[in-house]
């Protein structure tokens, strides 16, 4: 069964990837259903579906104050945040559309050139993506020593990967970065999973 907190489950399920991202967003505090839909750039119906998925798995609850993490949800979100964190990014040039970024805190040793993981972001709906590693305080492409001048907040530790994707909508950009992150994390754990379109 697909699990919200198992990165290998996100590859072929965009709603599961968005739900995992929502779980990470809820670590920052309560969010109303409409606010959550806006943060994910999805319609209210999809926002309700995502919140329902979080509630049905016992990870979130909601009341008049908005959606919140349960004790189980906080533990799962903290565990997930140990390997993955949403981030804000400033790019030196505009790539078009909406941009999303995640920090992948381990698994960067499997990047190779990064092309395979970038392609996963595109398969997830992104128009394009950048995969970088932070080395010596600088953001570098994994296969060569070219520094790329981006600003990432929060600042990741050295050795972390930074995945940036852009698309016509924020939800597609988020799905792209989550799919690329899934590819990196699953490869680093030597999971065998089928390629999906």
C-alpha cells in the first residue's frame, strides 16, 4: 500500500506527493482548508481530498481554527523533515511559470549527473528542473564544479541536494520536485521500483 511518508510511493501518485508536501507545510502551524489549497495551488475540491487523506491516515485533524497535525502526524512530519524540506528559492534568472524547491538532506551520493532525477521532475509535470549539491557553501551541479548563484531559504547544510522545478502551476512544480526527491531518496536506499510515465 502506498504510504504518504514513503518517498518511493510518490512517483506515480501526484495527490500522494502533494499530500506529503502538505504534511511538511502543516509542521509550520495550522492552515485553513482554503489556505492549504492556495499554498498547493490546487482547487478547493483537491484541497479537500488532500486534507481527507491526511485525516483518514490519522496524520491531521481540523476544526474551526483550520487543519493541524495530530501527535502521529507531527511525528511522521518530523521524520520526513529529517530527509526532505520545502524551501524558498531565488533564481538569478526567470525560468517561467511557478517555481518550487525542496532540500533533500541525504542521498546526494546517488546523483551522478543529476539528469535522471531532473527527468523525473519533468515526468511529474514540471517544465524543467535543476538538481544541485551544496558544497563548501556554494550550489554546484553534481557532475562538475560550476557554481550556480541561487539563494535558498532555509540554508541547507553542505552535502544536501537542492531540487528546483518550474511549471505553469505551483502544484505541477511541487509534484515535479517531489517526484525528483522521490527518485533521489529511493535510489539512495537501493529500492527497486518500476519506471512510470
